């Protein structure tokens, strides 16, 4: 039985991954912003709910991440796997309490920050795993990282790729600096989840019209996340770009100097 923490496990793809992993007999800790969704998720697990717990957390701010990490560490001396399925989808110019754009703060920086704070518990596992879910941005994507980490003013069409690509760099960094830890990035695909509620209107309209034809099922989108978490037969770091196709994966090979630049900036922001 593994102890698995799923950030964003109270809805959407994270919730589906939680159900599949519970069916395997694992123990889960779910993090999410909405306590009502968290309680609803636990109730939906039926008799398996005794192997799951929920912690309400705001992962869009440094303080929220620190608070969540401390509560997890207070309750668990080891974590076998950390799965990041949290995400926001917004093209508007706005800033968190830390002065960061929410797309950057949630879709990359919170993953770095929470993982760094939970490394003491991950190091207690036999083979710790960190899985980060992103949009369809492969490690070979051409992205301008010059605006990292301010992204001011935020330009969704220009800044989406470098923010998502930072997850690949972090996976590579973890693989080099944490012996025995397996890190990977999974493309979430085009699943219709709650994340669309704050997407631009034209994306919501397209999803409503074309969803039945173009969208992956939530179970398909969760498949590679679940397999990467439950299986011990993959090398690291890897990117899974095809939802539902676990055997189709790409090694993450990136410029080490660029990776170090991004990690140094992430450390300055979070002090982690």
C-alpha cells in the first residue's frame, strides 16, 4: 500500500485518478481549495473512504502552500507519491497576493514549492514518485523563457508554453538532485472538467459544441497519471504526451543551464 498525495484530487482528472488508485488499495491524501468538493469526493469513495483524507488548501499563494505542506508533514512521516493535477485556465491579467500571475503560480510554481517542502517525506519512500500534469506542451517545445517568472503583463498566447515547460525542467532537476526519485510530466489531454469554467468564452463555446467529438474522457486523461504513480518499471524523467497511451513516452532532455536558471528563480521566489 502506497501513501499518495494528490494536489487537486477533489475534482476532475485528479478525482478520477484518486478513485483508480483507491481501487488498487492505496492510501490517499487529497488537497483542494473547496472543502465542499473535498467532502463530496470522500463520500463518493464509499467504503474506500477510510483510506482517504482531505485537506483544504489554497495553492495559489506561498503562504497557502507552506500551510498545506506543514499539515501534511504533521500527519505523514513518509509519502510514496506526489501527484500534481491542480491547474487554472485564465487569460486575464491578474495577480496573486505574492504578485504573481495565477496561471504561473498554480500551474508551475506551486508544484515546485510544495514538492520541495515535502521532500523530507518523499525521501522516506523506497522509490518516491512525483508526477506533474500539464497541457500538451512537450519538452521539445519552442518557448521564450526570458519573461520568467514575472510574465508581466500576462500574455496567454505567449506565456502559456514557458510556464508549462517549467514543469519539464523541474522534473529533470528532481531526477538529477534526488537519487532514486522518479519524476514525470503527463499531458492532461482535452478533458471537459471544472477548469473550463474560467476559460475564455470562445473556448467554453467550442467545448460545448465540439466536446463530444474532440474531448478525451476524464478516465482516459487520468490513465497515464495513474500508471505513472502505481508502476515502478519506468525510467525518469519522462513525458507522456498521448492520453491513455502509457507506453508512448518521451525522455525529458533539456539544457542544464536553462534548468538551473529556472530553479534558481523558483527558489528565490519561494525560499524553498
